[in-house]
């Protein structure tokens, strides 16, 4: 959906994080073969319209983010230019790894090598709730995957409406394959739930 930010520019806003991974039957969402769906298949869940009305924090992205997504995904610059009617320059070494950097609520890491240092992802949130708000992070991660959020407390005020935070993933002791977890920001009234999927090798 489109949202007018405080300086009047139209940007695309995801409201997905106000989604819930439980459907309205109060059963976990399943994929078409009726297995319990994992966060990858759900995206970040089905939309809960009541919560979406007052999301608290939003993740803003610009149209260029989506065009760059196509570069990272492997489409040729020529095709992307023709589809998007822009003169976008794709990065020199586009890679699916770069998709993690798009300011999307959920985080997906295609490969985290056990031997590598922590992989750090940055996200920026914009406060669209009351001007004075303090959000605190809670992380749920599978055993062995070390996930840290810095800062783990976001203090918004009239002069501070956007804050970036970093999420680091360290997988030395993690199980091989996809590790799913979540990061939730709470201010006492708003619940901003995001999920992550990290493929450990
Ligand atoms: C509004 O969005 C534009 C484009 O993303 C950005 O440059 C600007 O800083 C934003 N303004 C505020 C107040 O968030
Ligand atoms: C549904 O999920 C199961 C378990 O993750 C998987 O094996 C199956 O291929 C999935 N089916 C579809 C249609 O995605
Ligand atoms: C936000 O906090 C500032 C500083 O404590 C205070 O002056 C202001 O009135 C507060 N604004 C609202 C809308 O509560």
C-alpha cells in the first residue's frame, strides 16, 4: 500500500508485520499440502486487519528497492530497464545475498556459513504511532543460532521518527539448514512482529 510520510513523499509501506502466523481458525497456517507452513511459505502471515490499522512502526521502502530486488534476483539490467521504464543501474555483482538488505520486515539469509563472523542486517523503522514511544526487542531463535539486536530499545520522540537497528546472526552452533525465528518490538500497546529465516551451512 502507499503511505504519505511526513515530508509528503509517497512511499510504499509494508503492513505485513502486523500479520499473524495463525489464521482465523486459530490453527497454524498450512500450505497447500496441509503441512504446517514455515515462515518462508507464509511470508509473514495473514493480515490481521485490526492490528494493521494501528501498526505502530512501519518499514518504508522506495520503488527503487523493488527494482533492485529484480537485479539481485538475476534479471538482466536490460530487461529491468525495459519493464520498469527506468535507467536503473544494477550493482556490478548482483547476488541473492543482497536481497537481505532490502528494508522488508522479515529477514531471509540465503547462506550463513558456520565459520563466518556474524552476518549483520540493518532495518529502519518509522514510527507512525504516538510521537513518544519506546519499543523493546524480544528475540525468539532456535537453539544454537545467536541473534543480537542493536540497539534493543528504540526511543522515538517528536524529533526522532525513524530509527535503524542491526540484527546480527552467528551460526557456529546452529543446526544445518533453515533456522526460523522472530523479532518482536513492543511498546506496551503495539506489537511489531517480524520473522527471520537463516540457512546455515
Ligand atoms: C519521506 O520519504 C522520502 C523518500 O523515501 C525520504 O527521502 C524522506 O526522508 C522521508 N521523510 C521522512 C520525514 O521520513
Ligand atoms: C508443504 O510443506 C511441506 C513440508 O514443509 C513440503 O514438503 C511440501 O512440499 C509443501 N507443499 C507445497 C505445495 O509447497
Ligand atoms: C513527548 O515528550 C516530551 C518530552 O518529555 C513532552 O514535552 C511532550 O509533551 C510529549 N508529547 C506527547 C504528545 O506526549
